[in-house]
């Protein structure tokens, strides 16, 4: 059995409710690709290119799940993650840091 086959079998046996996800990726092509992949699985994605844009979106609406690029122009994804974790209810967020390197 291939890993691809087992992943599809896993997803087919479980229900994953739709989530609103904030995607923070400065590389436009990577941002579009990740956004499409996540949306195909039924999730709502708000995609931005910097930590500063992410902060603006977080002031507008809550996000239970964030995907942050490790290296961003200006404030890094790591710095944003640290700030979010120390904020009220920051421990309730699911945060995934990703990098292309």
C-alpha cells in the first residue's frame, strides 16, 4: 500500500468539519497553491502575504487555525506565533509553522 493510498483511506473514514483558516505566506505562488489545496477540502481560507496583514485580519475575525510561513518580510512567522501565544486565549489557537527551506 502506498502512503498516498493510506492517507485517502484515513480521510475517507473521518469527518473533518469546515474551518476558517488564516494562511500567511509571502510567496504568491505558494500562497495560491496552498489556498487551493485547503479550499478543495472544504475549508474557508483567508490568505495574506505578511504578519502585519495577518494581524489586521485577526482584528476583524477569529481564526481557530493558522498556517504561518517561518520566514516573512518584516515580522517573521515565528515572532507572530510567539505574540499570538502570549495574547489572551492564545493557547487555544492551532498554529502550524511551515518553511520551504
